[in-house]
């Protein structure tokens, strides 16, 4: 269980991960503007362990998810509406007054910010192919060593079309226990704290649609993709 405290929200004035802009443009003769964020593209990987017949997901604390819950709890506490974007910063009091779960048991538990996700990573190394980046993420986050050539491209899509428009490319990797070379868990020097989670194949569809399990769209889509494309290969032993 994560322990989150000393929360402090400050304006983000420069970042290696995102840059906000406003674009003005003319569409069919009408002047318009749009606020957007430049971010990195990304890769994600559906990992299926053929020895254990389970999917390998990662589970991690996501500050952005937690802050949505945090803002909701602040609004409930003060009786105000959940604010406009930007008000999180204004509502945030210094940590000694507000940001500490011990003094403020009404703060959401850390688990409110933990999500189940596909193994994924940012495309931030221009000299590497998407497959090579995906391979590294599988190794670092989940501890399986699979050659880039064994990664099968499922598809790509735009994530966050209203705000970032970034492209994510999804891969499928079949692994076995023999490919397991470590614990995974992410790169500690990058501050990554990742838990590797197994979802048995026969539980996957219930998992996908269970709204009590916080997860990304990638998990849901990829489980359905597996169901319609790969299931026949594994059907006999799973009775699905
Ligand atoms: N906004 C941010 N602020 C501060 N530090 C940050 C940051 N974004 C990344 N980092 C740092 O970069 C490290 C590496 O992150 P990854 O490359 O694994 O991407 P991540 O899995 O977070 O996003 C992947 O997964 C999520 C969820 O699926 C997708 O939204 C995303 O596009 C995909 O790359 C993080 O552990 C953190 O240290
Ligand atoms: Mg990641």
C-alpha cells in the first residue's frame, strides 16, 4: 500500500513531459482557438504469459488520477462545485495545513490514485524504434526479456484528442516463464514504483468490465482484442 502525504500543488511553469499552448486558426473562414498540450507519443504492450495463462499488467500510483479524486473530496468538504481546471492549485493549502492524510482523514486514500494499466512508456528516445522502446518497457516494468522482433503490432490510435492528440502504439507480446529475468517494477532512479499484476485469462473479461477496478482504456481494448483474435489458440485449456 502506497503512503501519500505532504501534497503540495504548484503551477507547472516548465516540464520535460508536457508543454501547454494555445493555437489560433481559421476554419472555413471562422477564427477559432484551441488550448492543447504537447506531450510525448507512447507505446503500450499487452503481455500474455503462456506458461501461466495470464495477462501481465502493471499497477501504479498516478498523481493525475489521485488529484481528480482529491479535488472531488475538497469540493465535497467545502460544499463547492468541483472546480474548473486550474482551481486545484488555488484550492491547495500548504501541506502542513491541508496536504497530510493524518491531519485530514477526509483525504482520499492513496489507493484512489492507483490504476491497472498495460505496460507502457513514453517515446522519448528518438534513436530507438517503437518495438525497441516497447521491449525495454517490458523488461524494466515487468521483468521479461523478449526480443523486439517478437512484438506484434496491434494498432495505434490517438489518446487525449481534446488536449494532447498524442499517438499511442499498442503491441502484443507472448512471454513464458523462461523469459522472466527479473522482478520488473520500473526504474527506481526514475522514481518508478510499479507492481506487476497477473490477471488469469478466464477472469479477463470480468476484469475488463468491472468498474470498481480502476484501469485504462488500453487494458479493456486489448483484452477484447485478445478475446476476438487469440482466444482460439488457448481455448482448450481455459474453457472460456
Ligand atoms: N507527467 C509527468 N510528470 C512527471 N514525471 C513524469 C511524467 N510523465 C512521465 N514521468 C516520468 O517518466 C517516467 C517514465 O514513464 P514511462 O515512460 O513509463 O511512461 P508512463 O508509463 O508514465 O506513461 C505511459 O502510460 C500512460 C498511461 O497509459 C500513458 O498516458 C502514457 O502515454 C504512456 O507513455 C515516469 O516514471 C516518471 O518518472
Ligand atoms: Mg510506464
